[in-house]
C-alpha cells in the first residue's frame, strides 16, 4: 500500500528539494508536505 502511495506522491505532489526550498523558511503547508512524503517513503522502504 505504501509503495503505491509513494509512486502517487512522486507523480502528483511537487518536489520541494528540486526547487531548493529552505526548510527553515518553508510555510506550514510545505513542512506538512515534506513530513508526509518522508513518512510514506520510509514506510514504503520498510515494506520491501
């Protein structure tokens, strides 16, 4: 399930690291987006 979510995140959600977003200056939404992507990625990797 998390592998599917990780692929969906990669396809749908913007990549903030490619835009060189500074985490200390990120908005609340951007921080939540980073946290969500991190959570899904770590879960997808642990499923394998």
